[in-house]
C-alpha cells in the first residue's frame, strides 16, 4: 500500500493497531514487515544479553493469551480484547488468589475511571493487569484466577533501517519508535508518517544521504548508535518523529545544540506555515532525542510532533485510539516534514560577486521580468545583501521574514546570472 494520503496512512494504522509491540517480540517484527512491503528495510537484530553502553538487551517477550477470571467465571482484563490489559513484559503466571492480593497487581488510570492505562515493567520480574477503575471498584470479593501465557526467552531486539543515498555522504537521520502496542497517536502515527516520508524521498534527487530508523524506544536507538559509531560524524541533521496524528498544533523541540541547521529549518517552516505551533528549547525529558543528543554523541537531532507525549489527555491510555488520529492531521504532518527536509536540502551559503553597491538587476533580466511580484524582487535584494559567505539562506529567510522557497528561488536566479557563488556546502 502506497502512503500518499492521510487516509492511506490511517488505513495502515488500522492494520497495525492490534499488534502487541514492545521492546522485543513478534509484534515489532510484524510491524516492520508491513512497512517493508513498500520500502526496502534492512532488519537488524541484536541478541539478548548484548551490552549496549550502560544497558543490556533484554530477553524477548511474546504473549499467547492473558486474562483474569472472576469468581463467577467471567473473563476480565482479557489480552485478546486489548493488549493494553496486560502489563508490558509480564512474566508467565497461572494462579488463584483473593481479590485483596490480586489488587497489588492491578493498575488503573490516575484521572479517568473509564480508561485502561498503558503500563510496562521492562526491567522487573513481575506480572500485572490494567483495567478501568470503575470496573475494578465493582469487583466482588472472592478468589480470582489469573493466567498469563507468555514467554521471556533469549532472542533479540530488532529494528528496521532504510538508507536513501544522496549526493553527499553526510546524513540526515529520521527516527521513530515502534515499542508501543495499541496506542494510535503515541506512536503508530509516527510509524506510518515516517514510512510515507520514506516513500516520498525515494523518488527525489537528494543532497544528503537519509537514514530512516524504526526501533524500540531507548534501547533501539542505542543499538543503532553502537553499531554506527564510526559514521556518526556524518550526521548533519536529524529529527525524532512522534505523536503526529492528533488535531493539536505542531511542536518542535530544539536539539541539545540549539543552533543546528534542522533547528533553523523547523523554526522557519513553522513560523511561515500559518498553523498553530510552539517551539521548545532542549530538555533531557522526552523521547529518543535524549539518546541521540546525549553528551557523548551530541548529534544535531530535534523532535517533531503535534501534541507531544504526555501533553494530550489521551496519552498512555485506551483513549489513544484510532478515532483520536485524523487522516488530515497525518497528511499535514507529512507535508510539514517534507517542507523542513526541503529547506535543509536547499540551504546553502553564498558570496555576492558584485558587492560594491547594488548590481543592476534589470539588464540581467531579473528585476522587471519577475512577474508583478514585489516579494520575489525583495527576495533578490535580501539574498544579495546577506550573501557574504557566512549567512545561509535560512538566515536570510529568518531575517527577512520571507518564505524559504522564495529566498532559495532568488538565490538560484542570482547564481545563474553570475552574481552569486556558493561557498557552502
């Protein structure tokens, strides 16, 4: 399935929504296999027990069934109805215990009595179930049977990577996480939008080489970083994409450096988009940008979302469903990401070759031939004014307030007329 439209992206989300994604397991493999139907992903496996910096790859977790049986024989918190009902990475159990003891293994939403929360216990040997607090409060005393038919065995962590070769070895990294089960905005939206972005970029002539990464959160990027440590110096820009399907405004969180090219591109694209948005400074709280921007790597990676994780009320609950994600929001997110990528692709620094006074544009067919467009002529003058070899086109766009495309088009015309020479890249 091609993912050219928001509806097509949403359709893929419906297919992937029931899969039990986690740090490891068949749900992750099935998700990557679906993306690989249209993109040539390389699947990379890292075995259980591998030491990755300060972490160790965990055992592989897979679930066949899990449920609680009430004293009157009803099944509640049934994994077959929603994989959110089972505490992530629960160990196998088959036991009968009284309600008072069972309560120690039950989790409810802290705010809404009708929602099932999403909870995990990746690094602890325990089991548990999640259910609505209203349902828990209605349970009678008595003995309950709990059954978790799951395996925790040596296996591997798998991630998918797509490499799109550009004219330069320098790289643009795009990453999203695939470790959440039935949560639509967080983060199936990122999974499908990144897949659509990969499809769009495959058909283009690219300046940068692009690496698109679908991996389980935290440990997945660390596995990628460890495997690619000798090439990290080539990463010039990066984005972590998540929570891009809800109707909220856009949010961009700057890289740890704060002055990366992608930071300037995202800020300018959002400022001229006319869409509600917010720009946030770097923070060590958040998603996988924390790994890419950690002090030892300090890669120029920002984070792109709509309502960011934990900033929308449906976060980590059964309310983060397919109705929350809008096809039009997915499509707008894809279009905005393509604009940011496009700005980075066309960004460059130039030197004005006629810097002593304003060059005569009319005799070069530049001034009056620009059809009725004062903004186009304005862009020519701004580019000439700031082309001193140090300012980039993004600098020109930010200072002038003109759309980046108008500034880049002006630079192309001036270069063709022999008035500019490119100094970088």
